[in-house]
C-alpha cells in the first residue's frame, strides 16, 4: 500500500538541510544585529537568489 509519499518526504528533508546550511553560512558572514536578522531571511529564501542568478547568467 505505497502511494509514493516516501520520495516527497526525503526531498523535504534534503531541502530543510539546504535551508539550515544556508542560514549557517549567511550567519557566519553577517556583521551586526541586522546582518544576522538578514541572514535568517536569506537562508529561508536562498533558492530564489539562486534561480535569479542562474537566469541572469543565462541572459534571460
């Protein structure tokens, strides 16, 4: 009785690790209180930055 939800759960775990890693990276390079607040925001939305930079590099 498998309906394929196991793959989705695994993908969510990998995505969560990516978010956690991004927050840690941005936290380390941040300076000051607002820099750390911004680091949390950037860690949560890093895929949007990545897609934007990819499209920018492609010239689209």
